[in-house]
């Protein structure tokens, strides 16, 4: 252990230099080496220290103490194992209870929503049931529409006049289905009334 006098100290930056009769040069000291002392060092303090070499080759003071200044007592708290175990037990038990409660509540909500959905679906979707009696009257209520076969061969191809028709049925098809026809002058829905070719179809 070396003994020296603190000859310089920069309180703002937290370092200084110790002059010792046993060493050839002044020794650098940092505030961290005195953090266990009850007050900060000041110029003129007698410092007891050891010397350590840093990685860059420079030396610094370590394990330092100020002569006549009390060191701070560092008390180490003993771990309370009983309290830790109890806390872990309480946390784990309460955690499990909370998890189970949350799962139960979510399950209850899901079941209620599904039941409500099922009941609403049954209420809203009244699918009618067709009986034999309904089938017997179906044809009467909804008669089948029969399209004359003769019209299936007719197509709108731009013809507009009676002279272009091959039959009265074709003329009827054209005025009912094709645009810009000129075969029903009086607009009564009966085309080509003056065309003698179709007199036998009237």
C-alpha cells in the first residue's frame, strides 16, 4: 500500500493526481476509486492507494482511501427466500385462476352468441315445405309458357318490310322482337294486313 498527497483535483471531471515519495511520478486517481468514502477528496488529503497498470500501459490508483475519512458501510440485504417462494406460489396460483376465469368467460360468450345465431337463423329462414297438394295445383297456378316452335327459327336480321317476310308468323315475330320494322302501319299489332300473300293465314 502506497501513501501520498493529493496534489491536484478536478472536482468537475472527477479525477486528480497523487504525489508519493515512494514513486518516481505522480499517480492518476479517479473518483470511482473513492466512491466508498463518506466525502469527496480535496487537495491536501493524504491518500492510501495501490497502483494498477491499465491496458494502455499507464498507471492509476486503485483500492484507495482518504486518511481520517470514514468509509461508507455497505450492507448486503439477505434474500428472503420464504417471501420469494410465497410470491411465486401466489402469482402462479392467481395466474392460473385468472386464466381459467378468462377462458370460461370467453367460452360462455361464444356459446351464447352461437345459440343466438342459431335461433335467429331458425326464426329468419322459414323454408316453405311443398306438399303433394301443392304439387297438384302447381301447374294450375303457374302454367307452363309454350313458345311456338315456328318462332324459334326467326332471327332479327335487319329486314323491315312485309315484302321481305316469308310468312305472317315471321312478320309478327319481327314487329314484336326486332327494331325499326315498318309492317304495322296502323299500330294494331297485326302486321302485313294488306299483303295478299298472307290472306289465308288471317
